[in-house]
C-alpha cells in the first residue's frame, strides 16, 4: 500500500512541467483557432472580391474606376469595347491622357477633364461616341469614410433608343409635311368662298364656313408646331444668327398682339429699363420672334379675361454678359404639382385644358430649345390663381 502511494506521487518539477505543457497546448489550440478564423475571413474576403469583380466584368454597362489621383484603376470588358482600346492601354493612365485617344476625346470633354482638376459629376449625359453609336455617361464620386477615394464612370449604350427616337421624328416630320399641302388647299378654298369670289353666300353659310376656316387654321398651327419640334430633334432648327436690337423685336411682337389683348380685355404693356439702347444680341430672328410670340400669347390666353387682366413685358441688361426678358401675367398660374413638366412635349396644365381648347403643348418645349440653342436660359415663377412670370436670358456677344 505504501509502495502504491509512493508511485502516484509526483515530484514538484514534474508538476510544473505538466502545467507548462498544458498551457502550451491551450495556447497552441487558441492560436490554431485564430489562424482558422483568419483563414476563413481571408477566404470570405477573397470570395467577396471575386464576386464583385465578376459582377463588374460581366456588367451590362461599361465601368471605369479612377483612383483619388484620377488614374484609371479598373476597366471592364465592355469599357474596352466601347472605347475601342485594350485594357493595357487604358489602366494606369491619368484621366487627362485620355484626351489624346480619339474615342474618348468627346467623353473627356463632357467630363471637363484637364490636368489636375477633378472629374465633373454627371448624370445620364448623352454623347455620340462614334457615328451611329450613342452612349450615356454617369460619373459618381466614390466616398468612403468621408474621404474621396476615386470616381466611377458608367457608360450605357443608348444607340437603340436613339434610332427609335430618330425613326419616330422622321415619321412625324413626313406626316406633318404631307398634311400641310391639303390643309393649305382647304384654307385657300374656304377663303375664296368666304370672300364670295365664286358666288354669293348667305350669312348662315358664312358663319359655318368661318368656323371651319378657324378649325383649319388651328390644324395648320398644330402641324407647324410639330414640324418645329421635328426640326429641333433633328438638330437643324436654328438658322444663322444675325445682329438684333431686341427691344425692336419685342415691340413688334407686343404691337401684333394688341388686338388680341383688346379682344380679351387685357392690358398689354412693354417697358424697357434705362434710356439708352440695349446691346445688340445675335439671334435667329424668326425663331426668337416665334418664342416671344408664344410666351406673350400664353400670358394672354391663360389669363382672367375681362377681370383686370394684365400682361407686362420687360427687358433689361442683367449684366455686361446678358439681357433678361420677363413676361409677367396675373392670370391662372400653373398648378404647383405640374410645374416640373412645364417644358416637356405635349404638356398642358389641368387648370387650362377645359377652358382653352386651343393649344398643342409644344410651344414651351420649342421656346426652351430656341433659348438654350442661343446660349440662354428660360425659367418661370408661378402661383396658381395669382399669375406667372416667364424669364429668359440671352448672352451679349463679348468682343
Ligand atoms: P399650349 O399653350 O399650346 O398649350 P405651351 O407649350 O405654350 O402649349 O404651354 C404648355 C402649358 O403650360 C399650357 O397648356 C398651360 O397649361 C401652361 N402655361 C404656359 N404659359 C402659361 C401662363 N402664362 N399661365 C398659366 N399657364 C401657362
């Protein structure tokens, strides 16, 4: 018995050794666990990275990623295809070096790229990358932890939409042209009958024919509006600009409208700020007249007929760089919920359609295009029931 107890007893040295061995074993297994976790985290990170890369590589839009120094870090296969350049020629280049590449020149100009400047933020801006190949570009700043880490460019192919749009425009243009001839023939025939050139007509017949004549005029106006829109969309709307004294042009528009204003019992005035003549501006006179005509007509049409209706036209030199024209009315106003659609094609306010049947909803779309094609801006302020003011600016040529 004494012998057995003696066998089980361990010496103090041996106990310390066992403890150390135990500690080491635990530390080893903890270390292995940490290594396992790290390996797992690494594998997950690699998997995530591969997944992100696979998404970028197979994305249906071209993707280009620039780092914070505007050096291209990544370009997916579609970017190579759209820009017609191998990745090796793109990645590693600074953004302003892309200006030298023929296919990217236009894109870089849109992004206002120059050496050392940041890439401009754009949202769905269209451009023609090559003949009959249209792209839409969006550029987004990559901000991580409030720091700019680079810029992402997304290029989306819109050639198909552009071609459909072109076909539609051509269709409308051809139809409108075809409609013009018979409408003119009807106009002149009715005029002859109304003027009693081909025989006397009774007052009753005259009344009916007068109404037909006006309806035909409305149709001619609509066809002309449609033709203007198709010309805008085909990019061949403005003819060569000529020097114009704007106050003379506005005065003639206002003079032509006085009769209509009187008929509607609305006062129509024109005021020019200052005594001296305004600087000459360069305009496509006919199109600008059409625009001013439309804005003044609208101010008269969408007014409180006979109830203190007022339309005031002003012009002034805003700065050395631009003139500003204002067309102010105290009429129906534009409903707040519809104001964002005012310059879109065929838009007509819900507060006007029932009271004023005459209108195509194409005038303001055309006006915006005309003003912007001259390098100007157009906008408005309106309150329903109180009135509307349209503003437009035109640049003064700097010599
Ligand atoms: P149209 O006058 O032929 O309908 P426009 O493009 O000139 O087409 O105008 C579009 C719409 O904008 C009008 O139908 C009307 O609802 C609104 N609008 C334009 N000008 C005014 C105005 N001065 N006051 C109130 N509504 C206006």
